[in-house]
C-alpha cells in the first residue's frame, strides 16, 4: 500500500522570523498524523538549514524546490548541487516545477539532467508534470504528460527510479484558485500509472507515489485524495497557512484508502 504524502512548496516566500513561527505552529499541529502521512516542507534555498534545524527530531522532512543540472562542483554561479542539498538535510527535491519551466527555461532535457543528479545523490525527486490550458483544450493532455515523463526519465532503469515521485500539476490550476475536478485529476493520475506500468511493469506502477498539485486547499483536499490514484498533494499557497496545511495533511491521513 502506498503511504500518503503531502509536500508544501513555499515558493519564494518566508523570512527567518516567519519560518520560525510557521514551523513552530506546524510541529504540534501535525504530530499525530505521522503514522498515516509523510509530510515535507520545501522552503527557499537560503532557509533550508534554518528549517532543517527547526524540524530536527520531528517527522517532518525537508525538501528543496530545485537543483542544479550540474553534478560536479565548479564554475556554476548561483547554482546549488544535489550533493549540497543533501548536505544541508534535504531528502526530497522538486524538479520540473512549471514555474521553473516557464521562468527559468527548465526544458525537458534540463529536467532530465537534474533528475539524474538527484538520483545520483540519493535524493527523492518529485518530478512535476502538467499541461497548459491551451494544451488541455486541444485534447493534448496525455501526449504532453507522456512526453514530459518519457524525456525526464529517458535512459533510466526501473532500479534507478525506485525513489521517484511524480506530481501532476495542471499549469492552469497552479496558484489560480482553479482546481482540476477530482475526476479530471484521477483520469490523469490513472494515465500516468498506466504509462509507467507499460514501461516498467505493474509492480513499479502500483508502488509509485503520484501527487496532485494545483490550488489544493482544506475545502477540496479530501475529495481529491479520496481518488484511487491520488496519493497526496503538492501544495503551494495553502502550505503557508498553518490551519490550511494541517487540514490538508489531515485529509490525506484520513483518506478512506488509508483505513
Ligand atoms: C505549487 O506550487 O506546486 C502549487 C500547486 O501551488 P498552488 O497550490 O498555490 O496552486
């Protein structure tokens, strides 16, 4: 059985004092959920060490929002390698988030290079994929998702991908307040599982964690997480609000699938 997972992507938000307040509120609020749901927080790069200290001795795990595509130390100004992320305590790393794809030219080729760096450093990549509204309206959802996944994992074997997680995040639903309906999200999650099953076998497809992301909030989380192929969420805006994030983690923990 797959364990539910909820990851909070803080994006470019936070300050030392705000991070302290948020984590100090989250620790007691989330403490009774740890058996049923894995919880990850992904602060901005500069705050990874601070947050890592704050969550020490709790079950909350640390994630980063991106990684360099270069795996060896060297002349890559502004970059941060997978080894460095691991060194400061990260265990999960987002890769291919749509905001990195659109704002920082994260092409499928770069996403694939980053994914390989993360796996080499024994980090757990959360590979983000999703279609734009135009692509959905043109009936291209499956093609877009298949291409993003195929190109990201090209050259990797089933053994390499044991730690991989996927987040389906329709671009039109990220930060817009528009959420995919539970049925729309389930359809794509089932398709991703089918795609991976055809490529790597049904055992692999059954065990891989596939998260939904895109305006998840307390009010819609339970219905989304109740879908058979949705194993939890990647949460942006709502991850910065203690009550919202706690309710979302609770919805994942209490999903009937976990019972
Ligand atoms: C995200 O940042 O991955 C995300 C899903 O954002 P939001 O929840 O704000 O739509």
